[in-house]
C-alpha cells in the first residue's frame, strides 16, 4: 500500500490547480470558531491511500467506540487519490463518515490540514488508516486532555496485532544518534536509545508522561494548539511531519504527552516486502530527515547528514556486494542500497521534501 503512496507523487507532478486550491483553503484555519453546543468532542482525520480493507476495520472500530459512549465523533476521510474503491466503500458502508478527495497524492500532513478546514471537534485526532482503536482509548485520551489544558497534543500506545507494544513517542533526533545508526554502531548500544532518543517504557508503566514528540499515526491534538501552529508543515511529504509539528507546539509553550492506557492496534510493515518499495521508503525517510535537520539545525547540519547517509549506504552496499559471493539472495539488497545511495547523493538543502526518483 505504501509503495504507491511513495511512487505516485513523484510521477504525477501534483497539479498547480491542486496546490493553489490547497493554499486557498489553508489561508484561514478554523481555529476555535465552533459552537460548543453542537460541536463533536473529537474530529478524527484519516488520510487514505489504497488501504480500503484496513480503512474499513479502522472505521468499524471508531464507530463501535462512539456507540459505546466514549466520545461524540466527526470522522473525516481525506483520500489521496485511491484507486481501490476506498471512497466508494466509505460512502456505501459508512454514510455517517465524511469522505472527500484531496485532488491527488498530496502527502500525509497536507491532507490532514485539509481535513482540519472541515473539522468541528474540540480535538483534532490524526489517525492512520491502518489502525484499530481499542475500547476505552478515546475516552482515556479525551479525559486526559480535558483535565490538562496546557497539553497541546497527546498520543496513545501503539500495539502490534499480537499485543506487543510499538514505539509511540520519542525525543528530538540528533546527529550523533544518526551517526551511530548509519555506521551500524547502534548494534553495540541500546537500540531504542539510538533510534528513538528514548528507552522503551516497561509495559506495566501506565501513567501518562511527557515526551518531545508522539507518533503521527495517532496524534490527538487540541484544536486551539493545532490552529495556532498552522497544523502540519506541508513541505514534508511523509515522515517527520509529526516530529516537526510537536517541536512547533513546544515552541508555542504547549506540552506533549503519551497516554499509555489508551491503546491502538497499528498494522504496519506488510507493504515493504519488496526491495523497490523498501528502497523508496528508506529514501523518503532520509529525505525528510535531511529537510528536518536543514530547517531546525541549519544548512551545515543538513550537509553533515547527507554525508552520513552516503557513508551508511556505501558501507551497506559494499557489505552486501561481498555477501553476494556466498548468498545469491543478497542481490536485491545490492539494488536496494544502490538506489538509496543515489537518492542520498541527490539531496539538496531546499525547502521541500519530495520523494526520491524511482530510478
């Protein structure tokens, strides 16, 4: 599913009319201009791109939570040009859900921002289409946010379908952490500390705690806070838009919390099985990290990060080339890191994180 999400934006050259339409709609965010008497508790924004079956599970879970009385919901599906009948499925099977087309594959953050222009809830809940909200999760998040008015956004504990916990929060990435990762030194250190800037909390630790950012897969934002910082920065196509948003919320004096008692199942990873998809996802992730460091750390950090990506891809390419002498299946890894290396070489210190070329 993510394969097309990454590749199509590069080949379609999002139409100028769509970009103009987006800018026009985003000129004035609705902020707090909502009547308290008729406002839903939560607007749930789901960005959809060829995830029809998972989207159906997501919507069923949300409507079940609403029927159980956890919260009054406004559910919006912002479809980024799906070709699998996602929009038709929503309109046929879930008439209470609002579905609209964004006009093309415009990226995760930008699509959420468009959904916000249609929102009426006191809270704006950005939720992945490959999630299922567990019982009491909405109620727990709502009660926490209502009782902590200085919190701008909170996140739930993401779970694998088998019950294992996923990383749902983190701290600001640093150049040393990426240095260890790219050179493979994270194998000698605490993996969680290097990759996420934090250690995994014990599963029995259920009390809310402050973090520097929470996962965009389930980011529960206060309406006022989201509007104040103008939502997600649209220059990020995918990846790191959540980290960037949380940084700007903190700069605006809002706090960020994870609420572990709120649990959400997150189906992830099935779409990255072939090397082409994996290469595009890694390259897109690196492009967003490069943009993030260039914007928040300056051009020098952006150049240093590019060098780290080049070193990391080169090391892996050399290693897999040697292994290919003994392991025939290593040839796909060679093609993967050759693609990642080429993408890293093309990075520039500009203000737009587009996906890398397919070839």
